[in-house]
């Protein structure tokens, strides 16, 4: 399975890259912290090497020891996994446990290795890869910012159909931006080299479930029903930083300018996660880079985005729940505060593959099971998964659709070539 190959090949590769990154920053740690920095680097490397060895030799999965905001919840979850195992099988192990759990556990262990190594305990081993993705995608970012700024200048003159077309285009750009995933490439570069705007039409046939019409009618009806004072709030649960984050921010900017939304709430990770996932540091860093850019439209976007944050029209949240191994259907019990926050939205967009796996519990569903059923009661507000397929789970397809895809393309579930806009909410 794809899960097996991930644990066997991709994850050791990611760990090796993390170790290499620490090693290359050795002199920087020494300059900053003296001998303590050098010792901390050695300690972090030895903890990560131990982790890699445990994984490759299929050792039992061990509890977390370092106190962190989520340590107790994680350790309770490990006990829960233990309770699912027959007595004769001993403890949960790397190659005999659910993929979603093991993969999340691995990234949480990387974080533990870093926080156990002060004074370098705030070091992000994936930061360089994320920044490289941003810099290597410059041309695409410029094209996208130029497109957005031209759109904004004419937005008041657009009729309803033109506005809808512009919305659909930016939604699709945000979908295909999700291809830039560093955990899928084992941390190797996955930047956006081509101008995605020109590819939208030819990529349309690769959208397997297309509920964009539902998103339009929902937001457009909110807009029409809205009196001056009322709010239309769209929440975006982010995935990758770098180019994908730009596509999300461009979409968010358009939603405000077109008055399809009055405020946007973003959700990111509290710790470095799945190589390229967005943290508050990545979010702020990217807006700063945009603002300081030599290119006028990039700089204009950066300035607008900073202004949205200052005036509270954009709000960034992080919460430990996003880096737990739990399916989303337990959120109302495990993180009732987060669930209550999401309930305030008129629409929630869940970006990317990991969010999809957690929405559906990463189960081996029949391909034709309705999306609503796979959500198993998770419904804080109308929601839509915006995802390119990079894992062996997909629901809500038409009868025969999956078989047809498999016949001509065996890796259709994991290649990132196909995408979905899957909506769940009142129609």
C-alpha cells in the first residue's frame, strides 16, 4: 500500500533530511549559543537518529516524555491504540498501526526531539524547505498577484456571472496550489514553476467531484441577504505554506473585495508539521516577504494583507487539535472550544490531503459512500474539502468512476493529479 511505502521509504528520507538540516546549522547554533548550541545540536541529532532506528526496525511506539501542551492527550491516545490490540500482539508498532496515527506520531516525535534540546528548542527543521518553495515559485506568485490586482480594479463593474467565473478560477488555483506538498516529495523541492492561471481550463477534467456551484450559491445568497451590519465569515483550514498559502490568501483577498465574505479566519499548526504545513511563523514571514518585494503587485498584496490583519478582517488561529492524530468527528469532545469557533462560520474550506484524511477518518471507505456519511457527524458549519488526491482514501464518487480511473491510471489516488471540491451542507 501507499501507507507502507510512506513508512518504509518516505518518512526515513524526511528524518534524514531533518538530521542533515540540523547538522548544517551547527556553526550558526555555536555563534548564537556557544558550546550549549553545539551540545543541543548533537542531542537533537541523536534523538532523531534513535527515532529513525525505531521506525526502521519496527520497534514499539513509546509515550512522550517532554511536557508540552498536548503531551497528556497524545499519551492517552497511545493508550487507546494499545487497547485496540490483542494481548498476544504486545504494543503498537510502526508497521502494524494505522497510517494516520503513525505519521502524525512521527512528526510529533520530531518536535519532541527539538524541544528536548534547548537552547535550539524553537528551531524549525523544515523552515528552509518552506522558504525555498516560496522563492522558487516567484514567477507564479507574480502572475497570480498581477491577476488579482487587475481583477480588484474592475471588480465593481463585473456582473454576477463574471464575478462567479472569477471566483471559480481562484478556487481552482487554490485547489491546484495544493500540489506543492513537501511531505509527498520527501522534502525535496515541489515548487510551482508553471503559470497556474493559464492551466485552469485544461485541468478541469481532473476534478473528480466538483461542488463549486454550491459554494457560489451559498456565499452569493449570504451576500444578497446581508444587511450592512451582518457578517459572512469564511474559515480556511490551511495546508501547505509557500505557493499554496499564496493561492489561499489570494482567494481570501478576492472574497473580501467581492463582498462574498466580510471576514476570513485562517487556521494553522502550532508546531512544524508534515514538512510544509503552515505555522504562524510561516504565515507572518510570507506576508512580510510579499510586503518587502520589489515587484509592485506582490508588494501591494503584502500591504493589503497586513492591513486586513491589523483591521481584524483576517484572523489567524492556531490550536493543538490540528496536530493531534484524532479524526475530526471527535473534535467536539476533544477540543470543544475549537468546534465552537468553527460553528461561527458560514462556510469552512478544508485545504489539502491530511485534512481530508481526518475528515473521513482515513478509513477504507467504498468510493461511492456519500461524503456526508464519511464525516460521521462532524458538521460544525457548511464545509468543503479542497484537495488534490495523495492518499488512498476517497468517497462520494459516482458508481464506476473509481474503476474507470484505476483501469487507465493505477496511481490515481496518490499522484496529486486529481482534485475534488467536496461540499457538505444544506443545498
